[in-house]
C-alpha cells in the first residue's frame, strides 16, 4: 500500500479499538471529520479501511458462530444481493 492507505489503515485500527473500548459510535465519524479537514483523500481511505475491517470482523464472527452451530441463515442481514453457491 501507499503512504495514504498505510496511514488511513493504522488510524482505522486505532479508531475501531477506541470505539469498541468506549462503546461510542461517534469516534469514527469524528476522526473522519478531523482527517477530512486536511485531506479528503486520506479521509476516504480511512473510511474505506474502517468498512473493510468491520466487514472482516463480522465475517469472522459469522464463521466462528457457524462452526459453533449458533447461526442459522435467517439470522443473516439481507443485502438484496443473491450469492450463488455450488454444492459439491
């Protein structure tokens, strides 16, 4: 990655950690606003990194819960997307 993406990803990791520790969903929007005041490019990279990291965390939790038998397909949020799978 380039310097912008590296910085944005590091900030995303830290902001997510603080958000989780404080249970405060305002952390990430505030950080994004602070970044955006100086660099819209970095702000966009930060928000992308946050989305990617949160998506990864949700997917990992789903997989762990699935293995533990805690998840049924009806528990999943609907995105409207159809995901085709092939059974082997």
